[in-house]
C-alpha cells in the first residue's frame, strides 16, 4: 500500500502543459527524491498536488492514503495529511507563529475535543529547541521579515507540529548555509518513520547526503525519465543533467 | 479560531424584534409641533424648548454635506421618520421593574449579564428613553452621577447647563442641529475631582421600532484628576426601510482628568449612523476615543479632541469594517489649541466584498503655539478586488516648532497568503479571518479586554460570509 499514488497526471498553467502524463508511487516509510533542471516541472508537481488554484489538472489521478486529491480543496488536502514545505514561504503580517500553528492544529481536531494549551506549548518549545529556533519566535509574525534560513526552519517546525502522513519538501535546501542544512535535515530525519512518506525536491545532491533517499527520480519536461537508488544523485552531480538529455536524444 | 468568548455578540444577534406598545409617540415626520411634543413629554423648561426650536431652524437651513460626503445621504427621508417613542416611565433601577418586552430584549443582548461581570454601571436605552439605569452604590456615595440626559437636566441643571452644547455647537453640522432639536436619552455623567472609576460605565442603545430615529445626547464631565472609561454598544433589527441614528456626544476633561470612550457600533445594515463626537481637553488631561464601526449602511463619524489646555493629550484609535452594502466614513479631528499638546491617531480599515471605507482626518496646529505633536497612521486592508478604500487627510500646521507625522498604507490579502494558510489546514474563511485579525491585532491590544474579545469574534463572523 502506498501513501501517495500519482497516475498519468497532466497539469497546465494558463493552457501551457507543464506536467505531462506524470506517474509516481511512494510507499509508506520511503523517502523519494526528485531532481531535475530548472523548468522541468518539479515545483509544479508540488503545487498541483496541494491544489494551488493557478494549476489546472486536466488529466490523471492523485491519491493520498486512499483520498482522491483531485477536486479537493487545499485545506481538505492538508487535513487529509499532505504537508508541503514551500520553496518560498509566504509572509503573513500580524499572525504569530504560535497562533497560526495552533489554529492549524485546531482545524484538525474534532469539535468535542479540548485544546490543551500547556501540552501544545511544551511540544512547540521542544521542536523549536530541536530546530535551533529562538523561543521568542512564537510571537513573531509568520515569516514576516525572516531570513531565508529562518523561513525554512519555520516550515519544518510546522511540519513537525502537524504530524502529516506525507511531506513534500520543495527545495528546502535553497538559501540554507551548511549549519542550517544540518539542523533542518536532522529535523526531517527524526520524522522518518514506517508510516510516513516523503518527497524531497532538490537541485543538488548535497541535501541528499543528509536526507538519504530510498529512491531518486530524474524529471525532465514534465515526466520522470529515470529512476534509481541514491547513487543516481551522485552520478547526476558529477555528470550534470546534459548526460541525461543526451541519452534521451539518442 | 478564537473559541473562548465571554461575550456572545454577533451581527445577527440584534436582528430580532418584539412588538411594543408606546405611551408617547410623536408621530411621523418632523415639525415644530413634534419638537414641542417631545419637550412637553419631558416637561422641559422654556429655555430648552426654545433651544430645540432654534436648532430645528438651523437644521432646516443647513444643506446636506454632499459637496464632500456621499450622495447616499440624499436617500434619508426625514418625513417618514418617527422622532420620539417611549413608554413614558422613568428608567428603572432594577431589571425586575423593566417592562417585560423591553427586559427580554436586553436579556437576549446579554446586558444584565455583562453588568454583573465587569461593569460599574449600566444604562439601557430602548428607542427614545432609557429603560434601565443603575450604578454601583459606592460610586453614588462618592458623588458620581450617571443618569439619562432627561434626568440629568432635571436633577443636575447647574452642571448640565454649564457644559451642554459647549463642545459641539448646534450649528456644527446639519445632524448636530437635528439632534439638538429632537434629542432624547443618552448619558449624563459627572465624575467629581480625584474620583477614579476602576470599572467602566456602559450604555447600550437599542432601536426597536421600524422607521424610528434615535437621537441620544451624551455629556460626560470628568472633573480635575478624575478618571472614567465609558463604553457604548448598539444594535437594531434589520428592517426593510432605512433608519437614522444621529447622536451628539460631548466630553469635557478638566485639568488632569482622563476619559476613555469606547464604541462598538454594530447597527444593522439599514441604519444611517451620523454621529458627532467631540471632547474638550483641559490642561494635562487625556481623552482617548476607541471607535469600532462594524455595522450600519453608512457611518459618518470623526471623533475629535480640542486640546485647549497645555500638555493635553488626545487620541483616536479607530477600526472600521465595511462589508457589502456598507460605507464606513470615519476618522478623527485633532484641534491643537494650547502649547505642548499631543495627539495620536491610529485608524485601520478593512474593506470586504463591495464594501467601502473612507478615512478623513483633520489636524490643526496654529503658528502661535509651541511644541505640539501629532502622529497619524492610517492603514487600509482590501479583501476583494471590488473592495474600495479612500483617504482624505487635512493637516494644517503653521509655525516652526511642531512635529507632525503621517503614515498611510494600503494592502491586500493575497491569494498566495490564503493558499499558504489553507495548505496548513485552515479553511478559506478562517484564513481570511486570521489575516484580518492579524491586521488589526496591534490596535485591538489597546482595547479593554472585554471588548477586544468581542471584537475579534465579530470580525470572525463578518469574514465567514465574505468568501464565495
């Protein structure tokens, strides 16, 4: 059984096809990486699965843990267990991190259940300490005026607090220095478990030294053109994407 | 989102109506006879009747301010409004004595409950007159007066007459003249020197009858070193026809006094809310208007402070929410009339759907004064592409010695923000509501706690219907 199963997905932006007959299956407990040059459709995949309104899904299916994601609202998809760590997290002035994560957790709770604020803050502070985020950040407005590294840590913090079934990390390594990369990767690794799946989207092999994937896929013009184990990432790093392009042309 | 709300008030809450028999009814339309009738019911002295009749002439002479304000004002039909309705009894001192139909209304609005929880005194006005008025006994012993305007005039004419109409002259504008002609109800408050009220006094204004115009008149005097917080709330049922609410509120802060005046305006969308509010701030006194406008069809209200004593301080904190079919035309007036006076205006408006919010600010600092300061910030948030906002600041500063700061901003809730928040599991309307609450948050923190909770709740409810 798989957490995420995508079949024959075609996605358009303003009538331009970006994903073309795309298929991918990620079983529980596995971490898959997607690599590929700019414009190959990696971010489109993540946004389309999260039901961003600008991405038009014209064909195919996407299932998460038995839920049909097509035609679900973005918040329903989130509550069904899909978490997307954004490449560019959005600034929301005036909404504090603590209140935002709290609201997100409450959105998942049954009406009858009582929110336990003490337990919540205990967990929040623990995760913040793990990720090297100053506790004062609870009162900061969400992503507002954060550095690139702070934004990415904040994404992983939200992911850790919401306990999703499936996580997509969209270029989480971009804009991170080596120390931040270590901390963020450790945060992700600590969440790896037999009942959670991960899709890691990245340009560089560097991130995959820290978050070691079970499988690596190479994306090209809206499709997966090659799959392999973690060694494929190293091969790409040394040979570049042109190698794949040439093979495809042949 | 915010689930803990001690005060349950929402936009629909006031939308109910019990049939009521009135003992006194001035009939439909406005005339000298109507003014004489009102004055007669109240058994007023002749000076006051003359004052009213003169005000009526002023009202008739003055034009609607449509050369600068919205043409929607022309839709007010002064000939179909009922100007006075009452049961003809003095306000009760206990809720038991309040007639059942009126009592049920206020119970449904939660007023007796709030009184028990956190208020030092309550006045509850039903159409033209107060049905209930009571203050804690220890305040009476300290010499605090908290009654309706009719009682105030009768029992305390020496204080009332001294300040009545002195902060806002009859001829200030067409609607202050109308109020001066037909006013009834409102609060009269006097706080003796050095007396500091720890809990707020509250007035609640309820329009019950259709086509009824409410014209309360409030006068608050804080004597030297006195401190008071006054809060007012208001609701009306949703009628098909439009209704007029036109109050005049005058505040006098004597040397070293502090007055905080909080309004949560939640009229139904058929109410024209045209209110004149102004304070006179003497030496080293502080006046703060906290003004929240959520309801009404059209609100025009610019609370002002005349800073006439050295080191006086005036402040307006204003929040306006304009939804479909609403125009919130609000702002502030700060008239510096003494040295070293300071004023601060922070106005935030949110326009939702086809709602429109307008900020009008006036700051005056004449050249002969020294070391005056003003800070004005007005921020607008637009929710939809049809939402509208406009800003008209009028700042007149003469002389070298003053400091004036004006900042304005307009922002829009973006689709990317909503998507991001939805990706974490919040519904679209919860996400909107969080953005709006985030926008007004730093201002709401300044409010008395009981009101900030109510206001957040009201904002959440407003946003629920705004996403489609």
